[in-house]
């Protein structure tokens, strides 16, 4: 937003209701785009609160957490990655929309009319259905969306596993709305549609009775995330399940759902989670003979190959038994605790960076983003137990100290400044210390490195 000071504050009551699309037109109608709150940014405390609630309910009901630490950290890492471009520019979903509105709109519906608000609710949800469906049926779009489906768990953290580049195709499906719906109204519902989909990523909520007929619910969305044959390419809804019922893509939950991709990627490295399928498309493109076949590799379905239907053959989808064991990290419990602590510190640093972005120089902002990327990469390598994980983590700690020394980062606890100063002097006086160190030495050094 160009003028964050002009945005309305979001109360606790509104923050809770936003998560369930329970806001009223008169409290979420704005004249200009600059006045629209960044509801997604302000939702972080509610994300965390609902995840803690899910954890408590799961422990009480099942005696175990709703997911695994390694998978949840990877999902939240993807969420952070997907939001980092917003530090430098407004989302393309908004910039493209504003351009069309300012240059090609046919009529302008009143921004403060409840009818405009409800029409936009339906239109954005309809656009999302078709975007989501095409993200499963067009290979190059699936390359982005597969990130969200790569989790083999299904809990609220899975909702945060978002793609970095999915947004660069989704805007196409909303652009017709710019011919008549004001950008401020669109911006509200674009966020509400996304936030609504957070709470449906859970196994602790069962069937919701009559609501299942109209709304997208946890039961419906569990089917969408399944890799069972009956789940593939079903239930694309954002908020309303009626679109799936109308267009023939609805499937009710029946047998036990096994989550994840039909061919699991077996990694927690954030960049592999985001980009591995693009690499697969690239190699398949060059290995496939014929211009039209190459074109089809990009624009037909993920299951297509020469001689097959557009979306591939359903019988080629691997069968599931219900006894599949999700890929898990071999890291020790101590190392997993260390990863959780470092991620928690990074999350606080990430929130601080977004809060202060208007006051930070472009150089500082860029360096902070690089440090965030390095930290997420290091956590993924540690969880994957890669041979170079200890080296990368040691490098990350040294980078932190260097950036802090030159004023680009700051410790969250002021009393730690003296310790960091001492560590910086130690590093400066022992330039060769980090080379040839053992894994045990690296572990002893790690607690000094805080984001």
C-alpha cells in the first residue's frame, strides 16, 4: 500500500471474523485502495493462535500433535518465501487490476454499495475456482501450485505452504472484474478469500452438516489434498463448494485420505519444494520430440505425455493403501528443537522487517531478505541432514554477525548486543576458525546465533 498510515486498524473481533469471512459490507468498504488494510499481514497472530488451538484439540482427542515438526517448518518456510516479494512491490494481482481499471473499465460500480460487496464476493470466488482448476490442469501452472500440495500432513500449517510464483498466473482469472468492480472492493475480497481457506486445512473438524452443501469445509478440502485416485482433481472451491457441484468436480470424503503429491518429493529444502517441478518441466520439454508435443508439455496436464489424453490417464495414478509412511527428517530431537528456535526467531525478524520496511533502505531490505533466504535454506538442509548443513549453518551465523556489525540487523534482546560485539571481535581475530571444524564444534557455536 502506498500510504500505510491511512489504513484502518483491525480489531481483535474483526481479525477473528476475517478468518471465517464473517465481515459486513459497512465495515470493509473503502473508497481507495490505500485505505484497505493488509488483512493478511495482520492475520499472523490469528494464524498462530488457531494453530495452537488445533494442537491442543489434537492432543486432547488423539493424544498426538496434528502434524510433524519438520513438515510444519517447511510449510511455514514456504509461506514466508511467498510473501517476501511484497517487501519490494505491490502484488501483481493488484497492479494488473489497477491498470485495467484505470485504462479499460466499462462502468464503475459504487464502492460503498452492499450489492457491489456481495457481487464481488461471488465474482472473486468464481475466479478463484477457475484459477485453481487450471492450476491443476495446466502443467506450467501446476509447477507453482504443486508446492501447496507437497505436504504429506494436513493441518493448519499446510495452509501456509504457498508458492512464490503462483501469483503470476492467478491475476489473469480476476482481471475481467476490473472492467466494473473498484480496486478497493476487489482487494478486500481477494484477501478474505485467501484467509477463509486457512481454517479448512485441518483434520480436527469433521462433517459440518448442512453447511457442507454450500461452503468449502475441512472435509471437502481434505479430499482436494488427497493423492487417492478418487481425490485427484476434485473440490477446487475457495469459499463456496457450489462451483464444484455446478461444474462436475465435486467429490465427498469417503475412504481415508492420504495426503501429498502422487510422487512425493521427499525433501524439506525450501527451494526444492518451490522449484523442483519447474526443473522437471524443463528436462521433459527438451526430451520430448516435436514442436506441438513440447507445447503440450507446458500447457496440457501434469499427467500428459504423447499419445495420452490432455489430463493423462487416471489408471497411471499410483494406488494408495492407507499405510503410506510420510517422509520424515532423520535429525535428532535436539537438532529439531534448535531448528524450531531458529525459525521462531526468524519469524519475529520477518515480522519486524515488514513492520519497518518503510524506514529501511533498499540495501538493508535486500540484505535482510538474503539473510531470511539463507536461514530458511539452512533449516531445510539441517532437517534433510545434508552433508553441508553444518557448514551452511556456520556461514549463516557469521553472516548474521557481519550484518549486525554494520547495522543491517539488530538483536531483539538489547542486552545481547555486548555478546554479539564480543563474538564479532572473536571472529575478526580468528579468521580461519570456521575451516575444518568438527560437527560437534559447530553445534557448540550455534546457540550464539540468533536472528
